[in-house]
C-alpha cells in the first residue's frame, strides 16, 4: 500500500489485487493447515520467524494477516496482532508484559472487564496494581516506581468519557522505563493516534466501531514488530484466543467504510449532545466535542474525531431509565456501542463501584464528582439525527 494515499483510499484499495484476474476483495481462506517443507518452519512456534510461511491456523492465517497489516497501517504501527475479542487482546498483552514483582499503573475508570481482570486475576498472579486517575498527571507521577512495567489507560474512557493526555503520560512513564498501552476503542484510529503521541501499544475492541455492524467479536494490539512477535508466541499461540478468518473477513469489509461511518457518528452525536444539553430534565452532558466538556482543550488537541459516545445525568435516573427502556422506538435500551443502531444504557455509580471498580474512597469521590449517582451512556448510531432527537424527546417527557 502506498502511504501517500489518504486513509480512505488505503482502506478501500486491497493490497493483493495487482495481477490481472486477481480478486478485488481479500479472499476468505478457511484452512487450519498449510503445506510445509522439512527445511522450512519447525514444529514448535518457538522457531517461528517473521518470514515463516503459514503453517497452522493458531499461529497465523492469510485473511487475518491482511487485516493485521491494514490495522497496523491505520495506526502508524510496525505490526498488529488480532485476537478473538477485545478482552483476549487486553488480557493477552497484560499477561505477556506483567508477572510477579512487576507493577502496573492503570486508569481508575476503564472497561469493566479490564477492571475486573486486573483486580482479580492479575493480582492473584502476583502483579502489583495501582489504579489512578490518569487524567491527573500528578497522580500518575506519584504512582510510578522503579518496577513499574506498564501504564495502561483508556481515552476517552468507558463509560464516562474522561480523557487522558497521552503524550504527557508517555513522557512520565518512559522516564522510569515503563511502557504505555492505550485502549482507544471509543476513539477509533480515525479519532486518535496513540502511537504518534508516544504510546508503545494501542488496543481496540474490534467488536465496536471498527466492526461497526454489531455482528462480529474481535480485538487487536498494535505496536513494535519485535514486541508483537513475542506477544504472538506468548499470548496468541499459547493462550489460543485467535481471530478466525471469517470474522477477519467481515472486519476487512467494515474497515473500508470506517472513516465515513465515524464522520456520520460524530456529526449526529454533536447534534444530539447539543439537544440534550438544552433539555430541562438532563444535566451534565459529557461529550468530548462539546465546549462544555471539562477537558475540551485536550479533546481539540488530541482527538481528530470526537466519536459517537455521549454520557449524561438525569434527575430521578432509575425512573428515567425505565421510561427510556419502555418508550424508545429508534434508540434501543441495550449495552455495547459502535453499531448502526443507537444504544442507551444506565450505569449506576454504586453498582459499578461494587462490582467492577472497587475504588479507594478518594478515587470513588473523584468518580462521583464526574459522574454523579450514575450516567446514561448513549452510543449514537447511523440513524437520521432528527429521528434520534424526536425519539429521545418523547421518551424523556414526564
Ligand atoms: C467492549 C470493550 C472492550 C472489550 O471488548 P470485547 O470485544 O467485548 O471483548 C474493551 N475495551 C473497551 C473500551 C470496550 O468498549
């Protein structure tokens, strides 16, 4: 692929269609085994090199490899490694980098599955974990230690859309020899380029905007070539949560429309956020594209697309949640995000703290100052803005 081309061109122009008669679409290759030669690749993945031919599908397959190359290109990374889900990518990277005696600094607010895995499994395996508010650089600086191996964060974070200054955190972390991993699922590569800001790894749940159609699970880690080769062996081949070729093929198809979908999600989210901000029953609308976002300046500097996620609070939220679930016709009351359908879900603060986050009282107070007793998380889909707004208006009425 030619890097002089705009991202929209690169995502459409398949990189294997140069000879006459070649298919324009990436072929879907369904084969678990590939023809080998005794002098070629060895029986163990330990001997696998970068130029090794395809051998066995848990190691690598052609359709998935094409997707990995395209995702690496999109993030400006040397290489990418796909997994069966976002959680498989996250847990694979954390288990690879961390071990007994190492220290992890992680953002206090992140995807519930990540928070629960880190607090449970990683601590059980002897990893020292310090959750901090990564939007506060002083907290990050104070948490770093000589044995800090990794600073892990989400920006914007799920579910309350707080941002972290990735460039500043990377400078602090690298100062003590730690690496930085950013889960940029909510921003997508169209909105955020963490590697260019100094992060060492960027992760995505491909299930969300990149898949974009609500029909496929997947995950990816993008980073340096040598580090991802080690990750492939340690976490992909040995833990086995590989992405299968068919979901990879669906993801390749989805990628070709990602820039246009993100432009539409963002444009509609801006209209809906402006509507919500003026609604008398709604308060504290959090959207990185609004001037009222507490980190609007950082959003302008760091995000090239402010995505389709909005969080807001409402008076008597449990009753409002019930009304939304019963009355909404265009928007669906459901979890997840990044689909063609608009989705809304209420996340009460008490429940999140009890189950997923279990933060210290100081971090809990910070969460409550930002998110109150709970937020409605709204993922704006691809429907017409006016229909979404009318639907929310009738459902929010008393
Ligand atoms: C959904 C999500 C994940 C987990 O991804 P799966 O594909 O569901 O495993 C991780 N991080 C963020 C920010 C998410 O939104």
